[in-house]
C-alpha cells in the first residue's frame, strides 16, 4: 500500500508521490522486477512530505546500484551504450577524443596528415609532452560485427606512409604510435597482425588490461547513451550538441533544459547519471 | 515486305524465316533501330531457301558489327558485362584467372599465404618462369563505386607482410609483385598511393595502357555476360559452371545444350559470341 506523501517537483509544484512512475523509470534502467520491489520497499520507508522528486529519484537509483549486481548490469548497458552512439561513427570519435583528453592528451578530430605518398584523413590526433599518436576509430553498429585484419593492415600501411614525416602538434615531431580503436571486437587475425606490426589495439574487451571497457569504467567516462530513460530523440539531441559524456549531464543540467528537455525529465536523467557515473 | 524463305533450324526442322525474331535479337544486343533496319536490309537480300538459322544469325551479327560503331558499343557493353559478373566477386576472380592464364601464367585461386605476422587469403596467385605475383581482386556491383585508398593501403601492408617469405610455386621463391585489380575505378588517392607504393594497379580504365578494358579487348577475352541475349538465369547457369569467357561458348556449344539451354537459343548465343569475341 502506497503512502500518500506530498513531494515537490523540479518546477516547485507539489504533487502526491507516484510509485508507478518511479517503478517504470527503474524498469527502463534495466532493473529486474525483484530488484525494483526491493528498491521501492527501501524508498517507501524514507518518504516524507516535502521531499523533492530529484532527491527521491537519485536515492532510488543509488539503492538500485546496491541491490543489483552493478558491474554486470553496467557492463551490459555500457556495451549497448557504445552501439547506441551510432548509427554514424562521429559521436564515437568525439567520445574517444574525451577519453584521450581525460588521460592528459591534447586532442584534434579529423586531421589531414601528409604522408610520403598521399594525404591521410586521421580520425583523431592526440599528443602530450612525450608522444604524438594517430588514432583510427572503427565504429560498428552491431555487437557481433568485428574489425578484421584488413582494417589493421590499412592502419599499418597508413602509419608507415606517415612515419617519416614531421608534424606540427605542440612542436615539430614524428608520429610515435598508431592506434586502432573499435567499440566492438577484433578478429583473432586482426589482433595477431596488429600486435606483430606494433599497433596499439583497443577493443571492447581487448587488451586484457586497458580495454575500452576498462578505460571507461576506470575513468568513469560513461557515454550519455548509458542513461536508460533517454529516448532515442533525446539521445540524438544530446549527441548533436556535443554532450557525449554522462558526466557532462551532471555538470550542465541547465543545458538540457535549454535544449528543450522537460524539467522533470532532466531530474530523472540527472538521477540516473548520478547513479551510473557520479563521482 | 518480308520474303517467304524457308530456313533450317538447329534441330533440323524447316520453318519460314521470321524477321521479327531476328529484329528482337539485334535490339537485345544493343543495336539502335536504324542499325537494325540496316542489318535487316542487308540480310534480306541474301536470304535463300535452305539456309540455316545459325548461318543467318551469325551473318546478321557480323553485319551489325560493321554497321554500328563497334568499339563504342562493345565498350559500353563490356563495362556493363563486368558488373553483370556479380553480385558476388567469385566469377570476376575466375575471369581474372583466365586473363592471367592467357598471358602465360600458371594461376591458383584462393590461396592462403603465411606472412611474417599472419596468414593471408590471396584471391589469385599467378606465376611463370620469371615472376610470382599476388592479386587482390576488388569487385564492385555498381559502375559508380570506386576502390579507395584504404584498399590500396591494406594490399600494400599485406604485400609487406608477405615480402620476406618464400613460397612454393614452381620453385621456392619470394613474391615479386602485388596487384590490385578492380572492375570499376580507383579514387585518385588510391592510384597515387598505389603507384608510389609500387603496387600494380589495374582498373576499368587505368592505367592508360593495360587497363582492364585493354586487357580484355586486346586478348578478346570477353566475359560471357557480354552476350546480350543471355537471360539472367542463363548467365548464372554458365557462371556457376565455370563458363566465364565468351570464347568458351564457341568452343563448347554442346555443353550449353547439356546444361539445358534450348538448341535454338544456343544458336543465337553462339552467333552473338562469334560477332562479339570470335577470332
């Protein structure tokens, strides 16, 4: 039996707490029925008149995090979330740029570098005091799709063509590393060739330490597509406005409102963001 | 006004010559109305009782060849014919094998060659006393599709990976050349890179001497898909039975009959083959 508790919405209005709405939001976040009930039992004990929706939702999602196996769920949703950056590869490239930036690199997207034979379109150039790297980003729309050996081969040939040149990033310098990064997996031969040829290969679960999954979880740089209550339209809206990281949501809820997302929905999204990738 | 001439069909039966059938066949061959009329005028003067269908059709097509601009027509139909080898790339690979064989090479399709880092699937290996070459065949289903620089890059990296190995073709020997062959065109950058990197590049109209078009026309090794009266089903039937060259039709009309193509149709096909790629 639901308590009749009056709570305060994000816009300041008062309304009775609606357990159904919270239940739906938790289910959308991927929680199982039993987990949802556990969260609701927990929350209902603490409900008080005058609580804000924001507070209740954030609290509910943080309880969910304790109740469910957070690592398994987050892994599943994270893998899915990388796919949801599609259908084009551009948001994934911007996402990679932020990953590299978080590691202390200066980052430039879509650079043209002149090789010995031809100019090359390089998805990402990242550099710091110690090194200059080129990154080829290979985005796939389906989890089952793998980057094969041909991709590793052309990245290697491109690196070779660029390897005797000097580039002006911070200072005049040659390329130090060639990276191939994909949101899914590599074929066995792609890995074998890449490793043998000296490329840095990063896939969803490769290498054992430092995979895409590790990089994201260690740095808590989850993409916005992790947030379960975002509709497809909202996802596109955010990605098109360069909001690719979950953490950007926490830093700029007002931007979401400016973009036309309703205040109440922003509360839900922010609660999910706090639960999934809050610091 | 059509002459009432009794002619002999391929199965030995007699029937009145039907100008309509020949007209349709010439039109299907890509002749324009005025050209068809010119051919029919020419043929009607020479028609005699007791002529065979085979003779009449062959003659009609050879007249057509004189009447129309044969080079332009053949080029158009040749370009189209290469596309018609699709939708998969296998018939094009088999066709290339025959082109190389006609130049005096021993040829093997679908070879696995072990490189320094990984094994590679090589579409075609061709060798003679003087050299051993690997050929990457890139088939496109539409004329507008081009092979881009990434293809040239991966072929180069594959060649590099194979280049320090010895292979047993005729004798133990290293690779001498890497070829990239496409039925359509290359992008400008693909050509620039390929030439700079030392690959042999052959496309529909590249290089200026020795393009796919030149190779076919010079050797008169037109693919069966050049024959205008072949239906889609007949085309597939022939390709699936390793009849990829026009000249194979001339050498083995009985095989076509064995494959279930009607005797009369075989006559038409053979006449077209004689006109388009007879020696």
